[in-house]
C-alpha cells in the first residue's frame, strides 16, 4: 500500500501464504487505517477492489455485521475493519486496476513482490 500525506510518503507491503486476493485487499486497507497516527484526519482510500469498495460504499458490511457475518467470507477482517472505520472521516473510491493510476500500479508491484517472498506466514484467518 502507498500512504501519502502532504510531502510524506510511506509504502507498506506484506503477505501470507494460503490466502485470497480479497483478504489481502481488505487487510491492506485495515493496516493502512491502523497505521495513521492522527485519527482525526480525513482519509480517502483508493482501491481497485470492488469487493472492498462496494462493501463499504453500498453499506453491505453493516448488513453483514447485523447478521453476524453469517455465510460471509472474511468475518475476522471485516470485524477488525469495523473497529477502526469512521464513515465521517473515511471515504472510499474505486480505481481501475492495471490502468494509468501510478499509485495503484505501485501497490500492485509491491503486492506481487511481497507474494514472492520466501517463508511467508500462514494466514490463520483463511478458511474460518
């Protein structure tokens, strides 16, 4: 992920073995939001994940939460997300993947490189 604030820039990447792309897309958002130290700042998250962006913008995640995430994937990550999500401060915008968005392309390169690292830890939440 790429975080930008004024003249500051931070790149964070990582990965797991035995996981899914959706889990990693959602985890990237969570880690990004958790890494912001000034929680009063407004944040715009740009993601090429329709899974993540639509779940938030279309408020699906709130319905899933009300039903205890019954028959929904990734309840552990969505619950973690909801603990830090502030709809008043956090805005989500979808960007087309593998297109002309420089930062999204950089995120993709970071993710691919991270997925090829040896000895990745197992995603303990996968399949639960």
